[in-house]
């Protein structure tokens, strides 16, 4: 791990602890509440007849099954949202934000190529996302003590999808920031793309006209295709990794042309 990676992680250690602890506690509360709702058949009426309103919150199918409960309360909405806030926030600030603050000029004076600067910052993004995802996974595994029995491979797969989603959009924000030099532009565009991706993936199961569009949604590949039941397909993981690589390469190329202040 390079010095720039360590420096960025050190600067964000408090926020990392906060995100990881917050996610872990939230998931622990969700799994501990499951036995109270496990036999509540009235809860399934929220998603009866393909409710569009419920789908907006990522709730489809039975909410009283282990995968339905975890999906509706963690992996379809709240978990990815936190990973996106963490990833996009860092991606927008690590280059464009530091350029606006006047600190990026000091970084590029180091005996490190611009390519390595981007790669080390991308490595910091990966570490931040993986740590937050690991806290979520660990807390979800505790659910087995509360009758929340989801296959370990499925839990690992959906968590990996969620982490890749956060890294992917984080690198998209980094790419936009490196291309424009504007933290606000990077935050706005990356957040808008993530919101559109979420809407398409969540509404596709109940709005027939949107089903073909789900293949353009990173949410679909990460958490929106029954990953809590079957795990993360290799092909879907390949799509997420491919987007990550493209955004990373774009960030490198854009940063080479950025006029650092």
C-alpha cells in the first residue's frame, strides 16, 4: 500500500469507523427483529399484487422469508446506499475536491507519477468499501442465531455485489472529477446515475415496460437479481468489475490532462 493510500485512509479513519460501526449495528438490529415478524403474514400484504410503492424501497416478494427480510431492509436499499455515499463521496473529493482545496498540487509534486496517484487513491476507495461491506457481512452472519438462515455463499455474493457497486460508482465520481476538476459536478452526476440505476432495478420487477432496461442498471447486477437466494453470478460480477476497470482507466487518462491548481 502506497503512502498516498495510507494518507487518505488515515484522514478518513473516523468516517470509516463510523460507517462500518453504523452498518454493523443497523444490520444487527434488523436480524434481531426478524423473529418478531417471521410469522406476520399481514406484512406480506405490503408487496401483494406487485405493489409499485413497495418496489421503490426494494421490497418485492415475501417479506417474512429470511432473504426477503434481509433484502427489503438491508441489501436492496440501505446497505448499497451507505456504500454509495461512502464511495461517491470519496471519489468526488480525492482528486477534484483536493484540487479545489489547493492540496492536490502538493500531492503531484511528490516523486510519484499521476497514474500511481490515481491507482493509490483507487486502492483507498477499495479498502474503505471492503471494510464497510465486511461489517455488514459479519452482522448478517449473526442472523443465523435468530432463524435468519440465508446461505453463506449467497450472503457473501450479495455483499460482494454491494461492495463492487460502491467502488464502481466511486470510480465514476473520480473519473468525472478528474475530467472536470469540479467536486460538485462529480457528486451530482455520479449520484444522479446511481439514483437512476436504483429506480430502474427496483421498478423493473413490477413495471413490465422497464424490464429490458434493468440490464443497463448496475444495481440489477449487484443486488437486484435475487442474489440473496442464488448468490452473485460470475457473469454479473464480471459486468461490475468491467465497469470498475473502465472507470479506473478513464480516471487515469482524465487526470493526466487535468490542470492541477
